[in-house]
């Protein structure tokens, strides 16, 4: 079994008020990922995804598109420490 991959992600564009956090939690849970998602005060969305490398990569691809009402202009990611198991929505930071 491949080692787990963990990334912290920043998603920019029209990503707040378009169901992005709930959509992200639903998609990440369906892929068996752990982590969290939250809105940022500057209008971006931040998330951590951790799990099988192919599932993390697929989630990053999904974030580049976002839910139907989103207009993603950029996604950046960097490696991070694994989060606690499960996937949660956090308050705005």
C-alpha cells in the first residue's frame, strides 16, 4: 500500500457563498480522505486533504473545477502534516 499523502490547499476565485465548503466535505468524504475545509477572511477557501495519493490528486483536480456556482481562479498546495482522521468543516479563519 502506498504511503498517505497530505496537502494544505488554498483555492481562490469566487469560492465563497457557492456551497464550496459543503461540496468539498462531501467530495473528500466520498474519496475516503481526512482533513478539513474553511473559508478565509480574504475570500479564499483553505483545506487539508490526506489519504491515498491518487485520491488526494483527484480531490485537487476536483477543486480546480469546484461546485457548479464556483469560479476557481487558482489552486495552490503544499505538503503538510496529516490531520486527525475524518473530514470536517471549520469556522472562517
